[in-house]
């Protein structure tokens, strides 16, 4: 009976070795461009953009977007963060707001380029539903206020309540 296990183990090792060999011997995947362009080129003389990251609540900027923020900052882009709620579901809204400001300090985003909203219709919580029109309105307001070239947001950031329709 032990010989069956040895044959299975040898087969698994052989399959692993063949797969690894194929990975190392194949060329780079053709679906990935050799020089990906993260953002289309700017018009005119400008070299940097005003980028606004829209997050649902404090800590999303760090948990999901720190690498993106650091990349954009390294290229000289001007980052703004619009946080749609204080994250007060557990009564820690003030603490979470302060933590967001500290995280942004660490990420070298000036305090005046960070806004945390506390709208009565945009409260944090599993059973809270946000009004798509209101979210769109507030995002557009800040796009104009901060003269944003590139807003970054996804439906997933809003815990499934927004279907990328901004």
C-alpha cells in the first residue's frame, strides 16, 4: 500500500517540476505590455497631475491604496484624498478621522488636501445605504474645487453600494 503513496508523491513532484520548467522557459506573457502606461500623457507643458483618491472610510487609503499613492507621489503627482465618511459605525469616528490625517502625513499628503465628510446620508455601517446621486455630487464638487485631472475610485471601495456609475 505504501508504494501507491510513493507513486502519487513522485507524480506530484514530476508535475510540479514540469510546470516550473514551463514557467521559466516561456517568454514574458504577451498580455502584459513591456512598458505599461499607467496614465495617458498630459497635454501641454504639465508633467504632473492632480489626483483625487475617493475612499469610503478612514484606513482604506492605507489598506488598499498606499502603493498607488506612493507610486504617484514618486512621479511628482499631487494627491488629494476625499473620504466619504468618518467610519463611525463603532463610535470611533473622531479617532479614525485623526488616524487618517496621521496616515496622510506619513504618505506626505498635506492636511489641506484631505477631506473627511460627515454627511448624515453617508454614515458608515453594514446596513447603511448611500445615495448614488449624492456621492456623485460630492465627488464632482471636489473634482472642481481641487481642479482634479484624475479621480480614482471603484465600486468595491464603497462596499458594493456603488456600481462604478460615477
